[in-house]
C-alpha cells in the first residue's frame, strides 16, 4: 500500500494542536489478540458485561467500522495527577475526577476531523471513544502509543497509564507506526498491589474481582467476600496504577480531566446524605454518572464500614429502612462498632 508521509505528519501535528498528548497510526486491518479476547470471554472474566461478547469480529477489525477504511488514528490524553494527591475518605478513580472523558475526547477528535478535512477534502472518518466495539488498548498498542502493562493498561512512555484513548477510523493512506517493546521489565508491583487478586496473570484482569467493575458496572449486589477488600473505593479503583513506577514519574495531565479545573472532591458524609436529585446534579457531565444513586449508596456504606469511622454511624442508620441496602448497612455498622472496641 502507498502511504502519504506528508499527510501523516500533518495529521499528527493537527492532533497535538487539538489537545491530544500522543498520536499514532495503526492500519485499519485485523488486530492480533482477538483469540486472547475470546479466551477471556470464555473464562467468564467479563462478568455480566455481555455487550463485550457481541461483534467480536468488528472489535478486532476496524475495517468493519467504515467503508473504505485504511487507517486508524489512535489518540491519547493524560489525566495523571503528576504528584501524590491527598485522597478523601471516598475514593474516586482518577479518570472520573474531572469532566466526562467521553465528551472531552470526542469533541477534540471531532475538531481534528474538521481540520483534517480542510487539508484533505476526500477525508472520511468516524470517531470512537469507548462508544462502539473497538479494541482501544490493542489498537493503541499497535499504533505504537505505548505497551500493554502487566496491570492490563496501556502504558505510554513519559505519561504512564493514566491516559484515556480515542480513535478515528478513516479512509486516508496514513503510514502506520511501529509497535513498542514492553517497558515493564521484571516489575510486578501492580499484580501484588491489587487488593482482590484480580490480575490473574500478566495483563489479564478477572472483572468479577476487579473493584472497578464491582463499584462502577455491577448494578446488582457485590459479593460479600469482597466487602472488606473494597477499602474506601466508592467509584473505581487505581491500586494497580498508583503503584506503577511509570505513573510516579509522569508529568501532570489535562486540567479538564484531572478535576483541577474546579470539581470538588467528594466525601463519604456527602455521598451518604445524597438524594437522587443531588446525585443527578453533582454527576452531570462527569464519568461518575455511570453509577446509579443506589450504587453510590451501596459503595459508600461499604467504604464507611471499612473506614471504621464512628461519626458515620448516624448517616448509615438513615439507610436502614432500604431493604436492598440492608445487608450492607448491617455489615458496615458491625465493622465500625468492632473497630471502636479495639
Ligand atoms: C470493559 C472495560 C473495563 C472492564 C474490564 C477491564 C479489563 N482489563 O478488561 C472494567 C470495568 C473492569 C474496567 C476497568 C478499568 N478501565 Co476500562 N474499559 C473497558 C472497555 C470498555 C473494554 C476493554 C476490554 O475489551 N476488555 C477485555 C480485555 C480482554 O481486553 P483489553 O483490556 O483491551 O485487553 C487486550 C489488550 O490488552 C491486548 N494486548 C495485550 N498485550 C498486547 C500486546 C500487543 C502488541 C497488542 C497489539 C495487544 C495486546 O489483548 C487483550 C485481549 O484482547 C475499554 C474501552 C474499549 N472499547 O476498549 C475501557 C478501557 C480499557 N478502560 C479504561 C480505564 C481508564 C479503566 C480503569 C483504569 C478505570 C478505573 N480506574 O477504575 C480500570 C482499569 C482496570 C484494569 N487494570 O484493566 C481505559 C484504559 C486506558 C489505558 N491506559 O489502558 C479504556 C481504554 C477506556 C478509554 N477509552 O480510555 N474497564
């Protein structure tokens, strides 16, 4: 295939102008790893995220997502705090502390499409941000943005793994980048740091044990054996990323995503007193919105139990009457009372 090197360089310059920290190109053809993905599904590691089992072929072949597709422009933005941030007693995963990344990245990618079209009128492209069956990490790795770490995340040299991904599948003949070697070396800190042992082998996560799945995706009940392991997690978990040496060295990321643009950190006291409309108002425009009011309460009650903080007991009691939260309430109360006796 003939590639247009001048156009490739111009597209990459424009991507940086649109606010992306990294850009790379992958060919719009079959991506290796479809078999590993199928094996992951067959093991049941996807829990109840049954949508992942649909359209596996398209997920690993972006050519199926656009007629005439030739290239995938892979884009990354950093949300790294760039320092050790003090956490409150309600742990919110870093990716969800700022504005909703789907919106932020989509807007920037659409602006990039407009600029590319102005340079090359024949451009046709489709933007994806976690919005369709697209193997985003595999594509980003194929486009040389970084490597897949033992924690399963894409690690970008200089940025670490606190990055979010977007793609533009397009018809332009862009030159693909080379993929990179892993930079994890012998380090296995992430595997040891996972509170639930969810990293069952290198880069393979059993979502059923992952606290990110349990607190953000699981709309039913969290298995009781995980309650004490949840720690203070109310929305997601960063244990396998916070320990990563590549994140300790990373520079700070985008203010829109890190929450440094003005979002106030949440506390257990606040969440435990939220009404449905408080939750609605305070999660608007944020990735936090994915959890329902009941999920926030369920998670905050468990975190309160793990905090051992007696000042939270009266707030817990206000949820006693909710039948669906009753087992969590009973357990958390017992934990706090037991902590007080020690
Ligand atoms: C389902 C999902 C989850 C699930 C399952 C996670 C998992 N590890 O599979 C849950 C809810 C647990 C989850 C958690 C998180 N998620 Co999530 N999630 C997704 C989603 C929608 C699909 C991922 C998927 O298909 N998983 C199944 C596994 C088997 O596939 P995979 O992770 O892509 O793994 C493949 C690659 O690693 C590849 N591979 C491995 N080695 C190599 C080597 C080479 C050379 C190549 C080419 C490929 C390759 O093979 C694997 C199998 O096919 C993607 C968005 C998307 N459409 O891709 C976001 C996504 C992966 N999530 C993201 C984030 C931010 C998170 C959290 C950090 C959020 C949090 N803090 O709570 C955690 C991290 C947990 C972890 N350690 O993985 C980001 C990750 C960015 C990054 N730096 O990697 C994504 C890409 C969203 C985005 N648009 O930015 N997530």
